[in-house]
C-alpha cells in the first residue's frame, strides 16, 4: 500500500504530523497549517501511498486540463509522507493528502508500521470544528488522545458522543491501542466563517503543536500571524459596512462566550437560552455574510 524509504531519518524519534483533506476542517485550519509547514521548506518524500487503491475518483474527481483539441494535464492525487526539518534542524514527519475513501484499517495499519519503523515518538493531528463562538474572542481548543497532558489548560467538551468517523481519527485510535503516544487538536472556529479561511485558528493550533512537541517554527507562526491580522481586519470592515443583524448575532455570541468563560475555562459552549436569532435566521444571515465576503474578495 505504501512505498517506503527510511533514508535521512535517524537519531531521536521524530514527531509525526498527519492531516487529510475531506473531513470536517472549519476555517481550513488543518489545510492552512500543512500548507505553511511545507511552503518553501525542503523535504524528502519518505513514503507514497497507492492513491489508485485508496481514492474514489468518482466522488472526488481529479482536475484535468483541456487545451484547444486535447487533454494536456492531469492532477494526480498525492498522499505522501515527507521528512521535514524545523528551524533548529530537528526532523519531523508530515503525512498529508486526500483522506482515503476505502481500506481505512489497512491504511491505519500501514501508518502504524511507519510509526514503529521510524520510531515516531508522538503522532499529532488537527482540524477545525464550527462552534458558536465569536471571532472577537480567543480561539478555543479541544485536545484528544492519550497525551492531552501536553496541552494543559484545555479540556474536552463532553464525556461521550458518537460522531461520523474519519481516517485521521481511526489512525489515532489504532496507534493509541498499540501503545503509541497520540495527540489531536480541534480548534473552535466561529460557525459564521467556518467555510472561509480563518488563520487565527491555524495559528493557535500551531502554537499548541509547537508547545507540545518542541518544534521550532517561527517563520510559519509569522506568516499565519500576518494572515490572521489581515483576516480580522477584513471581518471587522465587513461588519462595520454590513448587516446590523449579523452585528447583533456577534454581540450575542460574545455575551454567551463571556458568561461561559466566567463559569468554566473553555468548557461546553452550550449556554442558557439567550436573545439570539433562531437557527434558520442565523443560517440566512451567515449565508448572506459569506456571499458578500466572497463577492468582495473577487472584486479586490
């Protein structure tokens, strides 16, 4: 299933960062962080997974280019494990690409083999989840896995829930069952901008990951911080020029967040009934806000 090469991996066990496109990733939190980790940074491909076995092309059709009278290009899906180094030359591994559509158990077993062969000391994954929080408050995090102690000050939202699975979640589960250290990080993204890029969430996840792993990535943090500032300014401008109903929603979410923060540190974000619009009304306002924001981005 995977072609492997251990060249260049040695010494103390590296950290494995894994994130796959296709599952919930509000604000494109995980996607942004993976892009920044690999952007302009030399890497070596350690393993390639067989995308023809794992990807359903009819569900996610790869792009092809047609020029004049013929096909000229095909974007081959790529699910790869890369060896990267941080700013202190400390090695770490990045496994990313499209989420497998099939053979999850075999895929998880292959990742476990890689973890054991390369002596990975910690496997980390992350994504964004839409939450009823305002963009004017700090991004909350929900840690999971058997090493949540690496993120002190954060806690889970509930005791138990059954939710749709993902390949990343199964990898985390199977690695933990095999006795390996795993850490997952879910960033809380305001649900009214969950379909747009939200660099604040990616930045907070990066800070959590570097704090837990010891990786040194100041350039990545700098790039995300600049993008986060720009995005916050854009949102505030849209609110100032936009719908008063959306402003009222944000203010209501602020009151709800502050009330919860006073009772518990980033606990459940389900508040007592408040003077907020209904779910349908919120959906209308948020859809209009997103449409206007996307139209504005196209005009600039």
